[in-house]
C-alpha cells in the first residue's frame, strides 16, 4: 500500500480551491475559469502533513480556511492549528494544539466545528480511534466522539445534522460509511457501505448527496464513482466512472460541478489528471485545467466552505 500523507486544502465561496504540501508553494485554482496561481504561505508552507479547512456560512463573519495538523517547528510534531481569512490570504497559527499529534487523519465538519478523525499517532505510529474538534468561533480544540475503530486514510462529508466518514483502513481497507449526529458526537454505522473496501477515497458533495471518487485496496486502484443520498443513507454506483483508476487527490466543488485534481494511479505514480462531475446529469468530463506540476500529494482531506 502506498503512503498517504494528506495536505493543506481549502475552498472559499468564490470558487477558489487552495492546496499544497511539504514546503511547496500553495496552488490556487478557480473552478469556473480554470485559472491558476501560486500563493506562498508564510506560516503554513513548512512540511504540512494533514489538514482540514472550512469557510463560515453566509451571514457570519469568519469566512476563513482552517487547518489542523501542521508541523510545530519547535518540536517537529504535527500538532498545530491554523486559520487563513480568504479576504487577505494571510495565515496564522491558533493558540491551541491537537493532542496527540496525528497524520493521515480524516475530517468532517458542522457549521460550528471541524473534526479530525483517527489517523496515526505521530509519537508511536499507532492507529487512532480518537477524534479532535476545533470550534471555529473560538479556535478551542477538544476531544470528541471516538470512531467505530482505529482508522486512518478515511475521508468525510456532512449533512445539516450529521458528519460522515467513508472508507479508509483499519488493518486493511474498509467499506464502512459511518455517521454521527452533531448534537451527540456519537459515531455509528450508517445503513450504507461502499460496494468494496477502499482506502484514500476522495469526496465531493452537494446538500442532498455525496459522491465518493476512486480509492485503492492494496495495489488495486478503482475508477468507481459512488453516490450516497444523505436523507436515506442509500448508496449506488454511477454509470459514469473516473477517467483513470486513482485514489486521493484534491476534491472541490462549485454549485454545479465536482472537481478532482491529482492523486495517485496504478503503480502509486502521481497523476496530473483532472476529473469533473456534472451534478445535474451525473456525467464525468475532462476539466481543461490540469495542475501544471504535480505536488507530492496522495490524499487531500476534504473540508469545504460552510455552504454547499
């Protein structure tokens, strides 16, 4: 199984996606025009190992990207939390750290909190069942509900009332789709599961549905696009598939379209390929803007803007 080290990724309301990893400059891409630029992160561009990001909902004042799992240069532990207002694109560390320091964790979010799910404990590389939450209004970090199992390389999404995670690995890849009410933060199996066990699944979503893209089991990659209807927790596989068998990558969405950039493909080689999924027709098409240079990325945890 290839290594999976997630990266800095976030999305604002203007349709701009940001991602980068391991000291590289951060890519910024507009999902309407395909235009690309490079933004250098003063605080965040040193050995970013895992993250989530979220913007606030319309009508609130935060409108910022959040990141959990940045390297603390003083001790080389992946424990820092950062925040970047999209209006200034100026990043800074929050006062609170996550504990234990972790990498390869998943993420989901409510309108109030972001959640870091499982992963590896950096101190001893044991797998984690624990989760951490960050309250957006205060930047307070706290323990939240434990996952069903010690899980890493999973990925999450949300409904108005629940957080979800799909796939990942325990000792081997899993097909689990789990959910928790934000009101209780208690995880349970949903009534759905993936059609096969998959690690490093990318996810895009709309209010009613989430789409799980690709994945890998051992050395076998898939191009399956699975759809989960949130109201009923019903999973189906679309007739459309990704252009390549692939796992991970940077997943974003506009109002009409989901986008998947980069990731890994057969042989665990990096790909610059870009896929797009038209939500209204559930058809895949080639997005014209492949990222100019592949960054050292295999899995980019997804936490999106507060709205859909």
